[in-house]
C-alpha cells in the first residue's frame, strides 16, 4: 500500500489559485513574510529547499512558527516539526496529506526513534529515544501546526478537513512524575561556590556563578535568564527589579535580592545595554553550553546528581520555599510564574513523596532482622 497522496506531489503547489498560502500573503501591500522572526525564516528556507517555493507547505509552516508568542516556543516547534517532516519524507508522504493513520504511526515511531547526539563534531542519531514528556511535546507541537493550517482555510476541505492528530493517543503522563533532579539547600550552596571558585575557565567562572544565582533566587527557566537584558534592570518602591520574558511570551517583573543585584552589577560592569549573560562579543549565550557548564560544575563539586540541569535550580528553589516557616502557596505560585496553582502544588507533593516515603519506615523496622553479610561466592558449574 502506497502512502503517496493520490493528487500527486504537486497537489499542494501554489499555482496562482486564489486560496494559495504564498499568493495570499504576496497580494498584500506589505508582505508579512518580511517581518518573520529568524526561526520562521530558517524553517521556510529549509522546507523551500525540499518542496520548492511554489508549494504551500514552506509558507504555512513558517507562518505557524511566526504566530507563536515566544522565541523559545518557535525554536522548539520548528525542531519538532522537522522530526515529523523527516519521518513523512522518508515514506513519500507530503505533510499536508497526512492522515490520522500515519499520524498515529508516527506517534508509535517516536517510542524507538533515536535522538541526536554529538559525535566527532557532528550530530548523529545515536542517542536514547525520547521520554514520555518529550514525545508528548512533539505530538502536541505538530498538532498545533495542523490546527493552524485549518484556521487559515488555505486548503480546500477535500484536501484537509480535520486535524490528523485528533484521536492520536499521547503518552500517559503522571502529573507528579518528573526526571528533574533536585538539590538540597546545602548542595545548592556547594554548586554556586564551585562555579565561582573552581571553574576551570576563570574568564567565565563569575558569569556562571551569577547565572546560578539568578536561576535559583529569581526562580527562572534558563531561556528567560539568558534572554534577560541590562535595559530591563530597574528599581521600584524600594526593590531592585528585573523584567524578563517568560514561557508563553509574557513579561514579569522579578524582585532581585540585594546580593544577587550586586553580583549582576559586577558582571555587567560599565555596559548599559545588551544581554546580561553574553559572550565576549556581546551575543546571547546558548542554552546547550550552560547545560553542559552546570552539569560539569555539579560533577566537579562532587554532587551525587548525574543529570543536573538548569531547571533543577528552579525546581529546587520552589521546594525549598515550601520548606520555610510561614510558606504561602499563592506567593510561591506568583514567584514561580505558574498560571495554575495546581502546577505549583505538584512541586510540594513531589517534595513530600520522597521525604515521607513509607519505604524508610518499612526498612527501619526490618533492618535489624536482615543484617548485612558478605556476598556469597558464586557457585561454579560442575563439569558433566
């Protein structure tokens, strides 16, 4: 059975028809494509190189990316769409001809699809498959694309009348489960001190130290922290502040504790504009390099966590906030930038799941009856 659409590979080309995606934009006095953000432009170029500019796909996909509120979402959605596009191209299926059955097969394929890892200076598909949460995000992102296409009404109903991802079974998610490794307060202090005093590159040691402070004390995600700009540092009603753009594209004002403010000012020096955390040429730091730096610092500090990430700092500071006397959930929710109080409450529930585990009581009551003894010597097989 072939999966090639019956209309042929040129069925989705913009041939001058009134409903063409490309033509409908070009007819406007000012072409909206001129204002596309970088991730939209890059996806357009990538798809146009494969399908040609006359095909509706490059314009629709790039417009969908441009439609997203934040740069982080645009980047993630573009990456996730490329995963689907590559899968479909290998099977001679045009993305605009995707059916429910093929979308469902793609969901199953993700369970075993290797991830890309760096080997010898290039990225190769030799990493472990994506976990449930990541697969859920890939499916959700691609479903968003087809929802967007339907909203544009560019394609006639005989070509696409519904979202092919409607009905696809997403991975079952336990809201309390997370693979994010947390820190105790003492471990956080050890991590910060190690970054400042034992980082092998003295030129970037203080920058990493300040980043760790900001992630923890301002309760930020890594993309928000790296996007923070000097121009957004301020002062309001006796508080030092920093305006940052968070997940979803909204802006929030963060209170900056005095010692964190001092560290930021020392890092910034006499600069008056640009990113707070930047390279020597003023460019924004990339997330991957800071992931590696934080994980390497944790290893250098002798911490037991093997997969510590920047998000571990936000995860940890929320749980530590719940541990403090007089903790107020609504204040913690606002500080964590969670719209839904249930999201913040999950951190509290996860915190108690380990500390109050009945496993410790069960082990304590039985430990005296099951003393440790040397492991028995393995039996040798008798020769017949």
